[in-house]
């Protein structure tokens, strides 16, 4: 059965043509109230993304995700592999928050906060507008033959794209290996750091490919969040929506005629100028309803409001609204589903805050050496051998480290030295012996509590098992 003309938009995504090939999107340069707000938000987030690896708090990089050395800093707080549970809870909180945000406000995260959108719309496309002009000029330039003008503009654009991609790759590398390490590599030069420089060029190529060619396809095809919103949105979610009740009325949309009495004719307020389509960065027609490709960037709202102003109609034909609000004029309500997400989010944040308060700057572990049995010594003393590991999560070295038994009377002897120092952001490990008198042992495995001291100040406690002969009484 032939697809009705009004339903053809459901057959494929907006960036695929009838032949199944890529339909290149040439969006009109946006302007208006929401675009100005988006620009302010983007400037703040761009500054945050570019400067975070180079900001330090108490010697810690503000944001660091060094998976190679297993070092992580979040807002200046260092996290080690031993703190992985905190990272997991933080990621779950982020997912729940984005889910809640989507349930309430749709895919607004994609249009306003996502780094992909910010770099594409506020950096790369602005360069494109500056070099090639607005939508009409870009289309004409794309169709014309490769003359001097086209070659000059394209090479200039591609060169700037590559330079910016290289800068982004450097910042990305600073997040992974640390800004100090990156600056050291830059000083040494690429010839002495060929592996790192090669990785940097690969990252540059990936970013260049994404922002120069793949573009909105990341949001439509690659990003899983676009698929996720399909199961999260409902008729109560606030999204960028076209008011079809007002725009279509009884006789549908039609071109504007200033001599016509629009209200009496029964035609809707939509004058079918298609400016909302031309300005869309993902190439969709918002008048066909909420679609997978829509990132809630609000460009169509600004454009439609401008047109409505020009023809003397009220603004808001395209606006932030829920489907229920458009169909029934019902105001926004905080639904049971939203309350459930808020409750889960509150519980998770409470758990994370509690764990952060309980988190120590020093973490000690003492393990019995595998395969080693206890040893009998003189005067009924039993000895066990252990390996220890202490992590210093602070930015200062900790001196005079020693161990003391807190739960039993006994003796701890550290191999090679009784007191030692742990470097900042460092690790100390070695071996030690614990000795207890046989009379203190009532079973073959005894739980010991051990204190870790720095210059006689208790900084951490840990536990371990002590093996000995079973004493029957």
C-alpha cells in the first residue's frame, strides 16, 4: 500500500534522501532569545571543558581520568582504584539525573549541554558561517564547480577545523594523562614522544572526522541517549513542540496573505514558510511531531517567533510544552514517575555523601602471604608473615608510618625498617611479622585490629586474620 503523503516523514530519518544516501544539512544561522541563552551557557561550558585539566586544587588537577595509572580526580578530590565504588555510585547518580531531566524536559541536555553539540554549533558551524556564509551561500558554494573561490574557502575552513581539532585532542589528552605530563611532552617535542604524538594525531583525526563530516549523525545514529529518550518521554514531558491545534486549525497551514482574514478562513497560524525546517541542525520538520533527531536546541522556536512577529501573529506556535498541554491545555504536573526518580536520586546522593565523609585520606590493607603457615617461636609465641599496602591519597607525603596492635597484646615487626614514609599520591608496600602469645588464641583463626600511625597519631585502622594452633579449653 502506498504511503500517504503526510506520513512520508516516518519512513526514514531526516538526513537520508530517497536514494538512501546522506542528505547534507545546511542549517540557517540561528538567532533569537533562546540562541543567545544557549550561547551564554556554551561559553561557560567551553571554558569549563578547556580549563578544567589545567586548574589545580591543593595540588590536585581539577578533573583527571588517568586510566593508565589508575588515578582519578573529580573536582579536585583524588580517587584511587580502592574508591571505585564511589565512582560507580557517581555514574549511577549521573544516569538517574539525566533520566529524570529527560522525563521532565526531553532531550534538552543534547541541545544545551552536550559537548558534541556545543563544539559543533558554537565553534565549527560559526567558523563555517564566517567563511562560507549563511545557508543559501553554503548551498550555492556546495553546488558550484571547484574554482578559486571554492578552493580558498574550503581549504581555509578545513585548516581551521584541523587546528581546533588538534587543540581539542590536546585538552582531551590532558584529561587522560594529566596537564603536567602533557606540558612536559610539549616542551620535549614530538620527536622524543612519537608514541604520544601519534596518539594525539589519531585523536585529532577522530575529532576532525566528527565535526567536519559526521556531525549531526553522532546525535542521530551513534549516541545511545537518542534511543533512550524514546522510552523515557511521555505525553507529560516538556519538549520543543509544534502547537498543531493552533497551527493547523480546520483547514491546515497555508502561505501568508496579508489581505486574507486568516481567522475567518479557518486556516491555521502556520504560514508554511519552512524556516523552522531550514534552521534545524538535524534537518527535521518539527511540525511532524516529536522525533528521534530533535535535540531540543530551540532554534526552531526562535525562528518561528521571529516570523510570527513579522506577520503580526502571537508567538509560541513552536514552544516548550507537553503534548497534553497542547491537546488539553493542562498545566505541567509532577507525576508519580518523576517523584520516583527524585526519590531514587535523593537516596543515591545521600549514600554518596555519606561514603565521601567516611572516606579516608589513607587506606591500608594487610594480607597474609598465601601458602604460609604460622611459626612457633620461643616461650609460646606464634608468628605470622604478611604483606602490607598503604595508599596515600593526599598531596603531601606522610612520615613516620608505624603499626600497632589495637585488639590484642602482641608485636608487629616491619621488614627492613620500623618507620617509613609514604610519598604524596603514592603507595607504600612491603612485608611484616605479627607475633602473639599462644595463650591469646582460642581458635585457629583470630581477627586482629591494627592501627596505622603517623608520628604516634592514629590515621587509619585495618583488620586481618591471624592463624595459630587451636587451643581447647
